[in-house]
C-alpha cells in the first residue's frame, strides 16, 4: 500500500507488477517536490526489493534531493530486505514488550483500550470489561510463547496489535447486539479468523484454540477472580475502572513462571538452552577461519585428518541389485518396497559424503581447485556443522557434525542388519531416511483420500493387514499399545508392527500408572517404550481418554506445508492414554521426537 502527503491519493495494489512502477513514479516526484512517500509491507514485495535498492542508489543522491523529501518503508523482519537501505537509513523497530506484564500494560495503555469512551461504551459493562481483560491476556500469551521456540509454536507467528484491536471491536459489537453471551461466535472469529488466519500449521491452530478456551469462556464472566493458571497469581480482577485494571497489572510478576503459559517448569531450561545456542551460533560467525587447530596444526591439516577418518569409517554403498533379488516386490509384504527405497536414499547420501570428502582432500593438497562448494564444506566441518551439500541429500537432522556421523553409521547398521537377517522384530522408526516410507508403504493413487483424511498412517502395515483379512483399508486405523519393554521383543506381532526410538518432550510416560505424567524436574526428554501399532476396525475401538500426540522428525517441529495439510516434519499422531484433559497436554506443547539434537 502507498501513501503520499499533500495529495488525495490513497490506494493499494494486488500485484507487485502494478505497484512497482507507480511507487517509482511517486518516489521520483517526491524527490523533486519534497513530498513524503510511505511504502508499507515491503516484505510482501520481495521481487521488487532489488529494484527499490537501485532506485535509492540512483535517485537519493546528496544535493539533488529536495530537503523536505522523506521515504518511509515498513516491513516485517525479512532476509530479502536490501541491506544498503538499512545501512543508509534511520531504523525504528516496533516490537512487542518482553514479558507478560509489560504486554498487558501496553495493551491497556494503547489505543483503543486507553480511550475511556471505548472502554465504557458497552451496554453490558461487567461482561465487557472481564472479557476484554481475558482477550488481552490471550494476546499476551500467544506473543510470549514465541520465546520458548518450537515448544511454544511450531512456527513463530507475528501476532500484532491489529489482531487485538479487531478482536476487541468485534467483542464489543457482539455484546451490544446480543442479550445472551455468544461465546461460540466470539471464539470462532478470534481463534479461526483474526489470530487463526495467520496460523498455517494445524497443530498450532489446535494450540491457539486451546489457549483461547482458557482465556475466553463463561467462567471468565461468571466466576469471581477466574484464574488463568494453577498458581492463582493471574486472575481476572474485580470489575472496576480502567485505572483499577492498570493498577492490578502493575502488581504482576516481572518475570513470570512458565506455568502461566501452560508449560512445565522445565520449559525455562529449554528457553535458556535455545538462547545460548543462538549466542554460540553468532559467535561462530565471527570466528576467524585461519587459526591454529591445536598443537600448531593448521585448519587444513585438521580437516584433512577429519575427512580421512570419516572416509575410513564410511561403509560401501549397498548393492541394490542383490538386495532387490533377496527382497522382491511382493503383494503381501510392503516392507520389501520400503527397504529398497531406503537403500536408494542412503546410497545417494553416502555417495555425496564420499565424493565431497575425496574432492576436499584433493583441494587441500592443491590437486584440484577449491570451489565455493568445497570451501563451504571445509568451513562447516571446521566449526562442527553438517555441510549444506550433505544436508541437501540427507534426512532431516539438527545434530552437530560428530553426532550426525554417529547417527548415520547407526542407521546404516540398522539397514545392514535388516538386509542380512530379515525384517527386525522391532523397527527403529528413527532409523528411516524418509519416515513416512515406513508409515505409508508405497504411495498409491487409491490411498490419496485416506492420506488426506488421516494424515500419515502406517499404510505399509495397514496394507498387509487389509490384504490378509480382506477388509477395506478405509475402515482400518491403529490402536497404540505402549508396552513395558524398551529395546527388543522376542518375536514379531501377528498383526501390525513394533516400533521404538521415540523421545517424549514436555511430559513423560509413567510405566507404573501407564498414562502420561508430568516431566521430572530438569529432565527434558523421556524415552518412550516399545509401541505396538495394532491395526483394527475403527468401529470396534474402545473409547478411552487419550492425548493425540504429534510425532516429529526433529525438535524444530516446523517444516514445509505439504499437500496433505501437514508439515513435512510431521510423521503421525499417536494416542497416549491420559488421566488429564487434552487441553493440559496441548498447552504443555507435548510431542514425540524421532531424534534429539545432541
């Protein structure tokens, strides 16, 4: 959108092709006549940013610009925003305050709540002021959860004051127009439209609606000092004037405990670890490349020795032809296809690792040219990170280089054991390159509808079960039995599959009570026992209280949105028995991970 003062023009354009030439003409005119030009939401015109950079370099020349001319640019944080414009301009940042108390205080001291006319303009004043406080509290929660990383949101959304303002005005409108409290309509507009319109991950949407149900409900209006958390520190204050609410907010803790956001106390440790990791990553960016590697050895010598060590431990590629003969494609055994696909993917990765390391050693010795790709491999290995060339052909992983290589060797050993001894009794789900290959078998056109309805189900196992008992596959689903064993089973299950290798974050599995339980202090992850994926007819499943726990490949949780509506990092939902409400674990951010970061 573009604004220009001293002019009646006020307009917006739907495409960058339309807005670019007009924005350029306004800047040119402003340079000559001394008008102000504002370009809003520059992050949405990413392809036009290089053009804007050239315009600024060519037109904004000292001595040739009118003294009254000003160019204002607004944007969300974006890597595509021109650096030269940032360096040559005056930067102003409008960030939400850090801390729940500061966030609430800002909401009450800013427009429109600080306007006494708006604050008192409702024919149901007590309901209005209590729900207004609940909505502001919700606004603070969704913003502050960002600091906890993936535990707070899979994707960090930039909720802003405009979301709060439109929600407040809609809340006031509904209260004025309806005698009964229209909670369902209010929750839909706030959770699905105003705030939910920014949310792209369906697990984040589930969380958003869960947080909203804590802050906007009938008890907020009817109960005396309705509590937002178990501690009782945060509650809806008694109805009063605007100043009474501000005074109450000033009494809240400056540094809130994680429980107010719905987290376990361990969440503070997770937050601090992420902040420390970000700091160390920033320090590594400033690390000089040409330093001694200990005992006077140069980086070239260190990397050459490291490359030689990795090559000596890396096994040869799998023989796909021999494996294909031993495990042919069979109608009753979809796992053979899964194995063959995994072999191809791992061969592609190990070949890339071997090739880059061999070329890197030659480049270090001066036998070949040190290309930019090899230099990136060199620099990444020097600071203990996985090179981009490997990551491009690798399974998702956030591990440092040493842990990544150990993990890769363990995965290759898992497949080699499978090839030599046949399918294992218990599948190490973390060892699959493409986890969904195990969980979907071979993709077929006939299963497209099922994939869209049920996300990534274990169709490889379901296919075998459906063919064995001649039951339509769209009537099948899984029951999840959490067993007592941790590592292995004496035999394979008659139907379904045993899996292991999952880590629970945000909660733990209580082997005594056999339900989800609170994490132990300072224990961030809990290893889940062996799980039996037991297929059966959905109509015969017993109704029990469970938590639908999402399983992710890495702790980052976020990924690329796929055609099924799920993130590419998402694997499946497992139903874990619980003696608490679903909302409790959703707010905790409980999820299972296929691998840790260390």
